[in-house]
């Protein structure tokens, strides 16, 4: 089990940051030149690497070559017509020979220091790192991997470190619950609990900001933080299996749905299923909880009591079955359907799970 965290290098002096930028530009140029050669099927032999004219050391050239190969393989898998492989942003994936993290030596020092090899051979530079509470949990309880990634985002240099820990065994006891995700209420469970009831307010806030402005980016961070906190509130200690929908291309499909108001389609673009799914996936893995994905078809239109499916069953936030008259919150109804689908895919254990949860499956 691995997790990556980012740390700012912004506390470094100007001269150090200039040296870092010079290294990054030279490295990026090498990676892109190597990518061009791979694209032209010219290869990257050791003889070529030694003769390549660059301020980079031979070891740095080897590292750039390795990163170029990985980028080229990724481009080959996902290439789009008319594109060429390219490293667009300043991003250096470096091993232990180039990056070494050290603890601060006294209380007046920074929490950590990172020693980075530069273009000046034999003269690495020390960059201070300020830690934070969340990161300290990883430094204390996880094993940091050697090396790291240097990257520049919004004109700020960051160091990305990766930590690893043994993945917990999956639980054999606990509840099975289904969850429905939405933009009015972020998460509604099959137990009728609601989490993230202010998500729509945050999306409205983002919509009011000018695209790509500082306020816009700040609002996006606020949304992501809110999502992470909402997921943490789920009772993972009591859960054995979490069932949720496997949604694909939801934003693209909504954007094409012209029957919906333009304001709704625009606001929906600020709803991030990927962020929510990623956070749930990481949290279930760390908690030893099974994550089961089911087909989302008709979960919002089917009656969780009698199974009758009709689009008109749902009226905004209320679900009222046109067959049996069963009425309840629409998201809660969907979460029950999601749970039922999950249980139906577990025929060998469904009976014991239903007894454990104290529910009946329709």
C-alpha cells in the first residue's frame, strides 16, 4: 500500500531555487530529446547517452532516459491522433542518488531537509521542508521510499515523497452498506445517513468565481478538502464491504444532455466523482474494507421495495413509486438499490450479510 504526499520547497533562498530551475530545464530538455528519438525509432544506446551534449551528469542522463521510456510507453498506450510524446511540465522523477531526506537536527531548525544533487557535480544543495500534521502520521507510521519527484505547480517548487505500508487484510466481519453519490448530498448510505450536505454550496461558490483565478483555485481546494473530510466520517470501523456505482464518463454525458438547464450542466462540471471515488478507494484499502462496484443503470429509477422501474418515479429529491406508492428520499432509495445489487452479486454470503445488517433484500 503506497501513498504520496507533497511538500513545499518555498522556504528555500532564491539562489537555491534558481539552481533547481536550471537543473529542471536541462533535465526536461534531455527527456524531450530522448522522447523524440524514441518516436523516430532511433533508440537510446549507452554510446549515445555518453555522447549526448548536456550539463547533466551521466547518472542524471540515465535517470532522464528511464523517465523518457516510461512516458513513451504511456503515450503508446493512450496516444491520440496528431500528438507526440512530450514532457510538458517541470517534473523530475529521481531516485536515491539524487534525493535524500534528512530530519531537522534541533528544535530551531526546519522539520526536514532534502539534499538534492545539482548540475554542480559533488556539491548538492540542502532545501528546507516544513511538515504538517497529516504528513507526520506518515513519517511516524509508514516507511518512506528513497528518492522522490520534483515538480513545479503554479510557479512553486514541490517535493513529492512516497510512503509504503503493508496492506491490511480484508475484514471478515462487519456491515455491508451501499452508498449513493450526488450533488445535493455528497453521500447517502443504505442506512439513511447523509454526509457532505454542503457540497452544493461549495459548487455554487466555485461557479461564481472567475475561471482560473486565485479565488477559483482556492474554492476548488476547499471542495476537495470537504470531500476528504466527508469520506472520513463514514463508519469504516463497522463496515466490512462498501458497495457503490461504477460510473464512467458522467461529466461528458451530462454535458451532452441538452434537456437539462445550462446552469445545472455548468455547475455539474464542478462535481468531482473522480476525487470522491479516489478518496473512498484509498480509505477502504487502508481500513481493510472490501470495495464493490455495481452497474449504475436504473438505480435512481427503480423502487427499492417492489422493483418497479420508471423514470417518472423520481421527482427531484423525492422518490414515489408509480406502482406501489412507496415514498422516500430519492438518494436513500438509490443507495438501497445499490446495496441490493451488491448483495445479489454475493450469493454465497448474501443470507448471512442480510442477517448481520438486519435488512431485507427486495
